[in-house]
């Protein structure tokens, strides 16, 4: 299964959210799925793609529709 994780940050940026997203991607990958991370403050991963976002994700209103 392909899984998209969207976050405002990703390591090497330090912080709780960034670490959580990295651990979540690592777990998803370890059980056989293919994570892709989209992050404004993005880094790199050896096992999955990390795509840099061109805007602050909180400014994308469609992400927060109910």
C-alpha cells in the first residue's frame, strides 16, 4: 500500500512533530508499505521519498475540510 504523510516538518529539522513523522514513516515501511512524505522543512530518507512542499501546509485550505 502507498501511504502519503503530509507535515510541516521532517528531520533534520529538530522537533517532536518531525520525529513522529519520521518514526511513523519508518514503521509503515517496516511492515511492507511504501510511505511518501511531503514536508515544508524536509530532509532526506534512504528508504522512501521526501518531497519538499513549496508552501506552509496550513495555508492549503483543502487539507482541513471536514
